[in-house]
């Protein structure tokens, strides 16, 4: 999906709108266009190195370019979550997600059963997120990940929020989970269920390669568990964990409705 609030970012976004992020905490002054980006990168490299980023990550940073498409998408992001939940579900193809989700649940029953045993998270919510985010892996994005997340760390809207994710992305390059040429969604989200880089470091399981389906779904379950998912409880009782994934009310309600429909089959 288009980025809004993975990991409760909405609060950070609101703070930025209120003017709390007039300058980046890291890497010197923020910018509202690409004019100062290359100078800022040189300053940011020193902080990244101090945070433990190695040579591969620093090289990826040096090669990052100002992501104009990311900035354009960021300025228009709230339009994607407008209207009622019914309108949102129709726009996002909820009926098709439910139908495909039910089929994938049956054809991958052993995998989903193993995830539920391990994390307590049922298949419906994982399939709902997977379908909503990337059409079950069909559309994982084509924006350069490092450039996108570094641009957002530089941009004046929310530098305090995105700076840790930019550092995390560079660390993932060091580890080999990302490369300087890796691509993903417009806001630097990665893989089948669209994790931001910092969440890959915190909740990614196994190899941390979120372009691998099984790893992405298990990592998503781990994220939900880490945000308070109650095994065996209703979706209504678990809305807090879903809100941890995305703060938009229409998104939360859509995920719960789609998940319940998939699990009821």
C-alpha cells in the first residue's frame, strides 16, 4: 500500500505537520527540494557511520539520488485513505482479495498453520494485509529503496521519523538483505507485506528477506504479536495490533472485515 502509518507513524506525521520537524535531527538541515541533498548526504554519512553503518551501506548512501516520485507520493498520501470504509474496500478490490485469500489459505494450509502455532496469528489477517499491500506479491514497487528512505530522512516534513529507518536501510545493505539497487514501494517499504526498514530489523525473522513470501508472512505475524495480538481473540479485540500496522481507520476496518471473511470460509 501507499505509506501512511506503519508502526504508529501517524503521531509522528502529525507532529511534523505541527512544525516539530523543522530541521532534521541527523545529517544537518532538512530540505524541501533536491537542491541541498548531496551536501546533506555527506553530513548524514558521518552520523550513519557513528551509528554503525559500514562501507557497503555508506556506498549505497553515496549513490542515493533525490527521489522526486517519493516526495510527490508523500504529498498526496492522505487522499488514498479518504471516504468511507465501504468506498475504500471497493477501491482496493476487497472482494477479489477475499476470494484469492481463501484459495491461498487452502493451498498453503501447512505454512499458515505453522505461523499460527508460532505467533498466535491466524491466516485471515496475514492474507488481508498481503492482498491489500501488494496484491499477494504481484506489485511490490519499483522505487529505489535506499533513495526513497534517505530522501524522506532529508525532507523537512518528517525527518525525525524517517532518519532511523534510513539508518536501518543502510544497515540492511551491510547485512546483504538489501542492496544499493533494491526496489520497493514509494516510501521505502520492502517486500510482500511492505515493511519499513526499521521494522525489518526489529521484526524480520529468518533471513530478513521480505521478498521471500514465507519470511514476509512470518515477519508480519511477528510484528502483530509484538504489537499485542491476542491469540484466539476476535478481530475487534485485536484492532489495537492492526492499528500498529497502519493508523488509518478505514484501513484497519477493511483489514478486519477482509480477514474475518477469509477465516470464516
